[in-house]
């Protein structure tokens, strides 16, 4: 059987999705519980290998299991009882054997939260970047429009150890800036295939635009330069949340 | 000089406002920093002595200080630099010598958050009570109206060690229920002089009404009974936040 799970996690105390010897990861915690319940080795496929500190409300994973699961709801209830409190299975369903959470994904939605007032409420410090500088939101919106679309995103991609991309052309379908509260901003990204740290590098660049360090008109030449050093800083991980992963075929049942 | 501060804290890892030998409290952490900077003994007055685990976005404290503070903004900046990350001074101002944060308060606003869906996002687990049962929100609103007003609130008051009230008649000006997201609820309380655990006992009772354990019509007789055991459970501390304290005279300056 092929099982698809939608999972949420508070990334604050996690070293991201992928298993590492250096500390707790979502993959490791989830595997521990699934293998304990199923009593068989399991391999997880995640739609996005989120970085250390990044949160998720709609990460999608799938795994194949030999053992019969007569009641998926009960199974998922048990999984949630055993998972640490910062990881929760939101929903689950049986999917066709050939479903693959990574390869079948038709798009991903990431949300980035930031507070730009002088003070940030301590209640927001785990989920929102505090950047206490005046921001010109209109300029940021102008820059976001220029970043949207199909481009070579090399200037917005960090180099990952032991990994390289065949090319860095990606299609970023939309970037939407939504203001809320007093000087709080949510930036919503919709695209497929994001490059390493691409969202956080775009956020860092938008914030540089908002504070006047980069002009919105410079975005095109930054993209053309394919030079990471031309763009802004990498925004911190804790403002980022994998909000939703989109698929063409939806076969879901409630937890 | 008499200084008024508006402070916010994430109560998760704090044993409430008041100093205790058993662990970290807001009073203790704030005193440590204020006395370190001012180099003189300081006594803090808080508008509300919030319990262990309760949060605040608008707690108000005041203290008298002999040392001259030539630049209050710089002073508060230093305080925030030295405070632990779960406590923040949001704003501060010089107030008349006779201002008293507790006695001069004309009202307090508390917010209580709860999630009643099967699943709670781990991102909300620190600030919202997870009560995974179907709730009849209309019945809760009906009950809230009956609790609003001037009553003897003995049935909603826990007995505190070494402390008793002359009487338990209080005037609860309003209780407003606001639904948001998917099965999330914010309950806003406006009143002055709240009794010990009164808000959390009302929330516990409203939730009992919502899940059918208490009928809205029974609220009047519960109030008349003056019997704590007639009302619902005490809702957990982590859903509660002291949102704002109201005063007649406002003399504030930005941080």
C-alpha cells in the first residue's frame, strides 16, 4: 500500500526534513514512529526537503507499506500519539501505488512572515523574522512582480555541498505580499521546483528593496547577472513555512 | 520618576508574573535587568499578576526610580537587549508620581484562544488550547451573554492559598466570541477586577456548554449557586493572554 500523509511541524527545534547524525529531523522522528507501529522498514519521500528551522503546515510525504492497515484513521491517531509535540500528521490517505510526493507535485506554496516594527511580540519570535527597519512595501511589490515568472534564478540560489543543478531556470508563478497587524508582512510564493534557499534569498532581496538598498529597477539586471552576490541576504529560516503542496489528483480521506 | 512600561511575554517557560523561589518569573527577570541598569533597588507594580504559563501582549507595570533617565528610548532599548527573549518591553513613558498600574486600571482585556478541530498545528500549541471536540458556538455565545454583567462570581473563582476576597461580586462588561481559521476560536473578555482563575473557569464552562455538558439556561443557576463545582473545568493557562490594560489618562511615548 502507498500512504500519503500531510504533516505539519514547528521547525524551531528540528534540523529540517532530512536525516542527519547531528540532531533531530522530521524524517527521523516520523520514521521512528512509523517503523515502530508497522514493524517493517519504511522509506519516506517528502515533497520538499525543508531546511533546519523551517516550518511546515502542509508538507506531503508518502511511503509504501506491506502490512495491512484496516483503519487508516486509527493508524494515524496512533502515529500522532507517538510523535513528539512539534510534529503532527494533519491528514492521510491511501494513494495509487505509483504516486510519488516529490515527482508528482504540481506546485508548492511557501509563506514567509516578517515583522518590521521596532518591537516584535515574543509570541511571534519563533515564526516570523524581526527586521526592525522601515520598509517601503510598494517598492517591494514592484520588485516582486519583476522576480515573478520564468528566469534563470542563479542569483537567488545558494550552492549546496555535493549537489549542483543542470540549470537554474525556474518558473515562479506568483509572489503576493499581504500586510497584516501593525507592520507585519506575509509573503506568499507559488511555484514548482524551487532552488536551494531560493525563497529566503528572494525575501532577503525584497527586504533590501524595501529598505532602499536595492532599487526595484535593478531586479532585472540582478537576474541577468546570475551572480548570487548581487542579490540581497538570505532571510532567516524561522520566517519560512511550507504551506501547501499541490497535486493534480486528489485522493484524500480525513484523519 | 515614575515609569510606566507596557510589556509582552511568552509565558510558556515562565512561572507567571510574581517572584517565586521555584523558577523564572516575569517580575524577577525584569527586576534583574532594571536594577542592573539603574544600580538601585526597584519595586515593580503590575496591573495583573498573571499565572504560570499565561501570556501577555499588554501587561502594564510601573516603578519609581531615583536615577535620572535622560533618554527613555535608549533606556528601554538597553532593557530589551538584556531581557531574555520571551519578555519584551513594548512601550514606555514617564507618568505622574501618583500613577499606580494596579489601582488606576479602569479595565483589562484578556484573550483566550482555542482550537477545537481534531488536529492542532504544532505552531499553535504554545498559545492555544487544543480541545478536539465538536463545539456548538451559538450555545456558547448564548451562555456568554448570561455570564456577562454584574454577578457574584464565586462559582467561577478558585480559592487561592492565604488569600480571600471580601466578596466575589464583579462586573464583567463583555465576552465576545470570534471564530477564525478552521475551527479556531478567540474569546475576548473585558472587565475590571477579575477573580483568581475567573477567565479560565469561564472558558472551561463555555466549552462545557459548547460540547453539551452544561445547558446555556443553567448559567443563571450556576451563578446563583456560588458553588465552584457547578461550573466547568479550569481551561489551561497557555490559551490565555493579557491583551490590554485600560487607563483613563494616557501619557505614553514610543519606545
